[in-house]
C-alpha cells in the first residue's frame, strides 16, 4: 500500500545522492543513507503508520495517516488537564445526560484528532454492547450521526466493535449502510475469517496481548521475535486475506516492542503507541519488508466459511483468544465506567446511566 505522508528523510536522501555519490561511490553512499533514515520512515515505505492514542498533541507531533482510540486511551486523554476543555464541551453538549456525554466526548476527541491526520479516526462503541448486535448497531449509528452533525463525513470514521459473533454481525449490517468498521479485540483466526466474510473495512489483530498471555503461561520474561505468537497470528491472518483476495484491511495493533512492529513491516496498516513511535523515529537502519501479497500467495491455504456454530466452536477451542477477548471487554468496560465517573463528577446534576439486564 503506498504511503503519501511527507517524508523529510527523503529530501536528505536526495541531497546525499547528489553530493556524495561522485565522491564515495554507490555502496558507501547506500550505507550512509541507510544510517540516516529513521526506522519509522523506513517502515512507512511498506505500511501505513497509524497513531494509537487519544493524546491529540502526540497525533499532531507524529502526523500519522490515521489514528485509533479505545476506551482506555480515551480515559487517559480525558484525565489529562490539557484536554479538559474538550471534556467540558462534551458534557455541555449532552445537556447533563451521561450516556450522551460519553458519545459526545468520543466524538469531540475524534474530531480534534481528525484535524491532524489526513485519513480516519477509530471510535469505539461501548463495550457493554459487545454481545448485542442491535444495541451495537444503534450506538454506531448514533456516533456517526454525531460526527456528521459537526461536519465530519462518515468516510473519515471507523466505528470500532469487539470481534464477538454479535459484533461481527453488527459490522456486517453497518457496512451495508456505508458505516465503516474496525474490528477490535481480535486474537484468533476464527474471528479474522468471520470478519472477512462479513465484509468489514478493517480488522485490528492484536500482537502484544497474545504475547502477554503466552509469556504468563510459560512463565518467561520474553519470547524471541522468531517465535512470537502475536506476530505469527497477524502473519497468518494477513496471508489468508491476501491469498483469498479479501478487501478488508489488516492493521496490526497492540505492540509491546519495536521488534514486533518491524516483523510485520508490509502489513496494510500498523497502529503504534507514541512511546514506540518515538523509539522507531530514534532508531536508524533498514526495515526489510516481511509481509507482502506475493509472499502470501506462495503457500495457499483453504478458505474457511464459518457459520455461528462453527465460529463459536473454533473460537472456544482457542483458550488464549477466549481469555483475552473476555478480559479485553472487561477492561474496556472498567475504563469506560471510570470515564463515566469523571463525567458525572464534572456535571454533578447528570442522571446515572441505566445498566443493561
Ligand atoms: C488498538 O486499536 C488497540 O486498542 C490497542 O492497540 C490495544 O493495545 P494494548 O494491548 O497495548 O492495550
């Protein structure tokens, strides 16, 4: 996938070509260029780089193609005094209603982020709706309605939904209405296969949380990059999508170290937290392409067609994915509740949010 982002290193590269080649010869010149290019810019030659944060200043600094948020990232941003005016604006806009304030807050942050990216922002639907197809779709439409009301086109928003069976059904419906979805909390091949069949715009297969789970199981401090189960999972999913010509974009997410990111160079998109963007920008050296449609097609695999029963069975067989999906929903929900508390504390007259069930 081409990367249209401006690349300052490219300009320096051109100058090096002009002045050093006659003096040093091509091999020395190539070595110099490789030392000058940051790993971040080298990575951008192969994958679209996305910022994984609610910190608007970080988005402005890193100038990524897209940006992704989630309830935990939004909580961190909303607690930051730099962004308090946005929180207050959302509360005022919602007229004291907490659920509306939560939506308004996500949209306020999303719209602000969009001022600094040429592409899209991902905004997550309430985790409490993870097992409710109808509820998820309605909430997604509401979020898009809010964005459109303030002049943001739906093309610039990805609604993030958990990759449960119900979430994937909701995404299928929403995509048919022109609402684009980013399927999150994706830890398994079964989830990826079902998302592709549902025709979703983008999936976010996680790396770091898979790595965390295996480290804990094996009681080890680290897993070498060549055996990293998170990297293996994204590679398998990417290859499957490219082998079968699915249009759904693959965006590797949830990274713990830069080696995991570099091992997936070539993935359609990679969403990266600011601390890792910083490390990539500080590092110098070549970034070889690891994933490509050509490599994917070299070892064909069979197409999977999953109905609800086979999806649930296959997913349940995967202990890691089952644990991580449940835990991920609980964690996002816990952080959303903390955010609600913050909203209530800033608007004491607001009524409590009705709980499901
Ligand atoms: C992005 O879309 C994900 O929500 C994010 O990468 C999760 O990262 P974490 O595992 O570091 O929380």
